[in-house]
C-alpha cells in the first residue's frame, strides 16, 4: 500500500515537473529575417515622384512565423560603426513582409537627433544587420540576421533577395541584367519591395520599374 502511494506521488511529481518545464519554455518565438534590399536606386521606388539615391533605398523584412512579430523591438544598421539607422515599426503577421525605405530612416533620425544619413547602403558593397532589443538589457542589441553584399549586387536597381521568402540569397537583376562571372549570378528576377518573393530564377526580359508597379 505504501509502495503504491509512493509510486503515485512520484508520478504526480514527475507530471508537475514536466508541465512546469513546458510552461517555462512557452511558445516558440517568431524571429524575422532580412528578405530583400536595394542599395543603389535608379528608379522612384518610394513612389513620391522623384528619384533619390538616399530616400529610395530600401530593406525588406520577412516573418517566417509561427506568430506575430512586433517590429518595434527591431533595428537596422549597416556594417560601419555601432550607430543604428532605423527603429522598425508595425506588427508583422506570419508569412508577411514589410519594406522600410531610406525616407523612413531619415525621418526617424531627424526625430531622434541622429543626423540624416538614411539607411546608408553603400553601392560598392556593405553589411546590413537586423538587430533586436535584448530583453535582459534594453540598452543592448542582439544580432538577429545579417546580409553581406558585394559591388555587383549593389549596382543600379539590382536587389539582393531571398528566393523564396526566407530562403537562399539571390540576385534580382531584371532592371539591370548582370552578365559577369562573380557570384551570385543574375536570375532575371524582379525586385519586389513589400511583396512576396516569387522568383523562380528563370531569366526574364528587363522592364522598367514603372511597368512593374503598374
């Protein structure tokens, strides 16, 4: 009888410990990733009626799930120095993308007394970092994702993008075809800020961005 009681008590204890571990772990955290970027705009990407080498730069972020992401916890920075260029904003549902332009960065910098450099994406190659506020230390930022791109990826109206969303990086060069030997090779795919990357890496005929938007 005592042995049965002891075994029963042990079973309850083990069950309680298991439940405690599950509750402590909680649901899996959704973590966004860099999904596409364009460093050298030669088109009016932000649709304000003007082409601007700073304001028309853009970086796209993708949420692979499983839950929503509150982007106010995330920041963008390039590879030079520790200064951030933009505190992101909005809520990103699973499977969604959000695009942030140079004008977003300039507005945030002016509001926070941080100059007006924009996203600072160097055409000759650079590093773009996605950072998250450290829950244990709000003054510290943790590296979430990073993309290093080289000169031919940063040429006029060429974008670096994951194909498909969240996948391997590729060169989206339909507006300015790349015919060189360096990696990544051109795909003929279109840059798609704010849209899902459906590039199948099948070369296509180059078309102006105005037609792509239409």
